[in-house]
């Protein structure tokens, strides 16, 4: 039976956004901020763990996400809904990972009780 390691990394960013896919009368069409809570899950088979003994460096992973902190998300993502932000971060984080590591999920909570998760089959 194959054993695998799972890395969970939670971080927060305080960033502004406005949605361009909603009518001008929608409350999210104007610039406003959230404390976004982001959780990433990575999986790696034990036998494929790199020589440094890490799935990925936590600092490097958080650094990738924290580039968005105290910024306007529209400068990075077109129409930055939670969904589009998940897709954007999946691409950015995916580029950091060794081939043997799977980005299994990214969950983004925009406000308490409101979140979106992007999942990948593992
Ligand atoms: Zn919002």
C-alpha cells in the first residue's frame, strides 16, 4: 500500500477587490476589502519526497500567496471572485511544485461562511 504525505497551509491576506461581472447596482461592483483566508492542500507519495525532506517550503508557499496581501486583487486577476482567485492561485502555486507533488485543493474563504474550494483528483 502506498503511503502519502499531506501538507496543509493556511494563511490570510487583507486585500481589496471589485467584481466586474455584476451589474453596477450590485454591492460588490465597488471597491471593498476582505480578510481572505486561504488553505492549500498538497499531497506527495512518501517515496517521492524530495531530498530536502519537504513537500514544499512553507515560506515559499506563503510568499506566493502573500504577494496579493494589501493589494487590489483586480491588478492580478480579472474579475476576482473567489472562484477566479482559486484558479489564479492554483496556477501560481502549481508552478512552484516539484512534479511529484499534487496540488489537491485550494480553499478560499472571503467572509465567514462564504468560501470556494478548487479540487484536483488525487
Ligand atoms: Zn468582495
